[in-house]
C-alpha cells in the first residue's frame, strides 16, 4: 500500500486475546499532517490507495484476514473475519469458513459479504481496462490490482453459502502467497451497499450474488451480474468521491458508510476548506458497541486534527494544544540513535533497549536499535518517545512515461543505477535521520523478513554510495563530463552509446518533485540529494509540493511532469507477502512510473505461480515451487527477485530510487493515555511498544486516563 510519509503518526496492531465488552469513555485526538481522508470505502483507486485512507477505513471495515505482529507473516484470528489456519485446499480450490460476525446494522459478515467484494473487483478491473460501461469516470482499478495475478484475474470461480466461501484459481499458486496477498485483499462488505440508491433495499442490486464468470481469463463477470455490479459501483463511487481529490461524502446523510464490522463507527465527516490540502476531510469515529472482535474500542470518540506542516504539529505537541494523544517528531529533533541491523537477539539487549542504554547495547553485541531522547524539552514533558518499524520499503519513483522530459534517460537501467549509487544512505541515516532509519537496496523489507538472508541491505556493499562506479557507468555508456555536468557525447543504441531517444549533447538533468513539509526530514533529505547530484555532475531542480493530493494527482495523471517523485514508499498491507506484484508488476495499479521488463515480471511470478507460465519460458532463473510450503525454493525465487529489483547486482534493473527506510520512525505517545494492547513482539525489542510491521491507525489500543 502506498505510504504518504510526511508527518503521519501511526499505531500498530499486536496479537491479543480478550473478551467481553469494554466500557468506553473520553475522546482521543490524533494529528494528521498535509494528508487527509479522500475516500471512505475500502475499494480504493490508485491515487487513494494509501495509508491515510486505509488507516481510517480499517477502523470500521475489516479485511478477511488481519495481519498481526511478529517476525514472520502471520495473522491474528481474533481480529479477522476467519481463521487462516482453517483454510482447506482441494486442488486449486480453497475453502474458507468465516466466523459469521455481525455488522453494526445486524447483518451477518458471511461468505456473501466476501463474494460481494470479489465481484466488484472483477467488474472494476475489466471495465477500467476496456473503458466500457460507464467509462473511466467510474471505472478504475482497485489500488492493489495486478493484471493476471490473484484476484480477480486468476479466480475462475467463487461460491458463497452461509459462512462457507470457496475460491478457485485457474492455476496452481503458492499457497503462502494466496493467503498473505490474494485472500488478505478481500474486505467483506455489507449487503446494505448492494444498492443503486439511498432508498433501495439491501441486496436489491444483485452484485453480491453475481456468480456468472467468463470461461477464459481474466474470468470477468458476465450477464446480469456485470450490469448489477456496474450500477452498484457507479452509485457507491458517486457518494464516496472515489477517484477524485475532493470527496463530498454525501453518503453520510443516508448512513451507508456507518455500517461497521470494526471497533469504531464513522459518525461524521468535516469538510476542510480548499486552502487546506485541496479541501480534503477529517472524520469522527465513535465506539461500535456491537463489535465482535478482540480489539475493543477503548475511547468513546476519535477525532483528527489537520496540520499544514510538521513544524505546526511539533508546536502543538510542545504547547499541549489540542491535547493530542500521539504525534510525530522529525528525526532532526532527536539525539542520535544507533540502528545497526535487525532486532533484539538476547535478554541483555532487551534490557539495554528498554533503558535506551547505548553503551550497554554495544557491550552486549546487540544488533538492533534503541530509542534516543527528544531534544525538545517542552515536548518531552508531555510525551514519551517510541521508535517504530514497519513492513515496507522507502523509495522515489522514476518517471518513464513518454511524456516526461527525461524519460529516455530514466528508461536506461544504467542511469537508474547511477542515481542509486550516488545516494549516501549511511550519511543520510546518520545526519538527517539521527540513526532512526535503515539502509535500503531492493524491494524486500529489511526488517524481520523470513526470506531475506543474502538480500539484506545491512552489508555496506549492498547500499554504500560509490561515485567511482557511478562515473564509470556513465563514461562507458557514452557520457562525458563537461563544465561540471555529464553530457551525452555518444548518442545511439550500440554498446557504449547513451541509449534510445537520447540526443547528442543532452545534459544529465532531473526534476525532483517531493512532498514538502516545513520542519520535516524529507526536506533535509532532498536538499542533501541535490547537493550530492549537483557536485557529481547531474543538474537537479527541486519541486516541493505542499499538499499530498496534489502530488498524487500528478503521479497518477495521464502526463506526469516529474522525473523523480518522492512522497512515501510502499507498505506491504494488504498483501504482506513480499512478491511485489501490486506495485512492481507491469500494468499493476501501483506501477505508475512506466517501468516494464519481462524478466523482472517473471521473477515476480516465480514467487506466486507453482507452474511456469508460457510467457516466462525464457526466464532462466525460474525455480520450481511445490503447492505447499517449499521454503528453500521460495527463498531462492525471492532472492532472484531481490537482485533484479536492486541496484548492486550485475543484472540489477533498479526500478526505483532507494532511500533510507524511514519506517523506522518515531512516535510520541501522550503521558495522559494508557496502552491497553498486547506487549510487543520480542523481535522488535521490549522498548518498541507501538511497533508493527504494518502501518495502520489502530487507536483502539489507546485508553484515555481517567
């Protein structure tokens, strides 16, 4: 899931077992910087498929399987709608038995609720690709859509009876991937949404019960079911503001978005003026007293306060304004941390981390992180600091869209490698992020990845800046340094030439667009990048954008204007398996930059498909997987993908500009609230109370002190 990174404080979810009702009281207020809610339903388009929207909707709309904390991909059955350990397979068909929990309006969260979501995804993917039915205004790909992979394109049949859901894939898939990615994207939705108007009876449209699929891939909906889902999709999109920057939330008036199977219910939405982030909105949630999950709401009301910059948020934290329950603090306001690698590996390390004792941690040979001390004393009086880590990667997009001014240069793998080789990640981690970041060298999360091994970036050779190698790549591909700037002096497509579309005397130049917030780490980071590139011989123009939706509209627009865009990264949720098809596969909703490579695509498919597809017949590194947990083969396949996605291997394609993984963030927690959730997983150290490998707003774990 796309991360909008500037100034967002996030909470984590941990595995907990609890029962019974919780007596809720009080109000919690959370800050949000620059980004606002733009879409209230779970079926998010690419530009809305981000952690802000997901964080809000997760409070009231729960996925089929909810991923919990841990150093392996694992689910928490107590807060999911089914138990992943109870899935049974018969060939390519998975049978999933749901709990039969209740929506807040009394409906049952059953198999039909899950099938409803699948049917909408099938219609939307097909209509968006063919621009049929209502056209592109209402038809858009779900933000996690990957063509030909998983749901909807690989699902040839779905049946729903009571609490029993059966999903049949057209080919044999890796079952780890099916659970962690395909099934996790499913978010059951109520029959009260299966309507075409405010006065219609729940289920009257017929999309939830549509069951006629085409007999060939991509197995789209046909007949009356396709028409029903088209009508439902149009209606829900029109009242949600889906696909647009400024949602009007007309659905609030008819209560359609107030149906919840989560711990909170959407109560109201406040529309911001156009001057604030283009007129986005902020919600108010109230406790769902009928929620059947384990993570009960601990506060009666949840509010959000919008800030125009990180500086404004820190000022509020320092003065106690708005009584914020949590907040974010830039790393530049912290003393230096020391994140070396991985996580806690001994009781001595746990103790050192708990006391933030750097000397003790080093003496114990710890390989993890410890929290520093907040410089701003006035903030420290009111808040405790918690370091956090998340299951994701940080990067900036290279624009290879033909409309981009320098797409010809950025379409060359060696140019993308050069730009990565000039990023001094060690320096950025130390000076900009004060140690609260981890190095990044490929599309595999660097924190507790069970398939990592030799894909880890913690070896300096995997991520260290190498200006000599970068210069050599340019000179061996037709570039000469003239008056301090590299210029193409050997145009053409032969070996040693600059490459297709690059004219003679073209200077190496980039327009760097980024989400800017006064006082944020990203502003300092990007300034450092420009300084390095200018000195190296790359002309760099910075284009700061102050509103998140503005940069998203450019990135997802038909003719994006940036060369490189930085506005976050990717969090593996939904889709916690690290195969990357949702944002790196050709044609996926998350692949907005225009990168496409058949070898790279096959390396992704190798982590998903058990049987080698015909399209990958020339992929020499294909590793044959079994239908079960073939860990050794799967690890090899993941490593092949890591090498191709990185920038250090000889065959690296470097589809992104990798930057320090700042998901090692810092969260401030008010001393006037109590954490009621489970203790952190040991893998993250006992100091890391709010850590989680998935970014989500989970404030139901926070209770106002009496």
